[in-house]
C-alpha cells in the first residue's frame, strides 16, 4: 500500500478534526505567548513576576529561598519529562500491538477501520508525547542555567553588575517557564488526541474543549484576576 492509498483511508471529517486539533494547539501557544495588549495572559503576568523576583533576589540575604524555588521548578520539569518518557514507551508498546487495540475496538463496535488507521492515530499520540518530552527536558536545562546565573549575581547589591546579571537570570528563567508551559500544552492536546481513537467527532469535541480550558485559565481565571490586581495596584502606587 502506497502513502497515497493510506491517506485515502481517512475520511474528510478526520482531516478536518485533525486540522482543528493542530490549529488549536499552535493557536493557543501563539495567543498565550503573544496576547493582545488589552488582554494579557497569565503567562505574561507571571513573566513580569519573575522579573520582580530577580530584582528582589539582589537585595535578599541569604538567597537560600531563591535557590529552593529554582530547585522545585527543576523537579517539576524533571517529573513531567519522566512521565513523558513513560508515555513514549507506552505509545511504542501500543504501536507494536495495534492489532489488539483494533480487536478491542471491533468488539466494542467502535469502528471497522483497518489496522494502519489505528497506527496513524497512535502515532499522533506518540508525536505529542515526544514534543512534550523535548520541551520539559529543555525547560529543566534552562532552569539549571538560570540557577547558575543567579549564583553569579554579586552579593553586594551596589555592585554595578548585579542588576544586569539579575535581569539576565530573569529572562532565562522566563524562557524555561515558557518551555515548561509548551510541554504542558502538548500534554493537554495529546490527551485530546486520544479521543481520535473513538472517532473524528470525539477528536473535534476534545480539541475545542481543551482549547477552551487553556484560554479560560490564561484569560479568565481567578489567578489572572489576582495577578492583574497586583500589577494595577503597583502601577497606581508608582503614579
């Protein structure tokens, strides 16, 4: 069977649902990381908080508290990287036994699709897991870079290099958090992609639902309201 023959095994509704899933995944990342100025996201607000954190770190003595926070952030990235590795292993195991999954689906009268279609669906889950793993590993490494840069900040707050190095540490910390969040979004949409095993309609519904959950948390959550009130209060104090 050629690749063109394989593509014809998927119905137009499958391609439509898959396009919605990929579009929602990429669109969510673009909107969260580059939101409208009048409607900033939680990720942008937290980036400002990370910059404030590094400014406070310059005058904090000792800085054990700051090192503990970075250590916890690295542990979180390491945990999700390990979980992604397990998911990748499970994906390869299912891919090697897709015929059993097909048998279960046939018994449940879910569909009568050929084996290669099930392999394509499992491959999609595997791709999301691999992307999540790469993002979490890079996030873990960047948090390590950030901790080294924090250690390079002079203990004397009046040192001319202290503010500059603190700002650099903040930006690397923000990049690490961005990679971590991208990994989480891959996990979210990877879970949504599992709905394709049930059918294209389920995939479409799962993609829309997942997108709605992410956008609500970033643009309409109580966390955002708290962060926004803090920022507005600080700006009013400065003026």
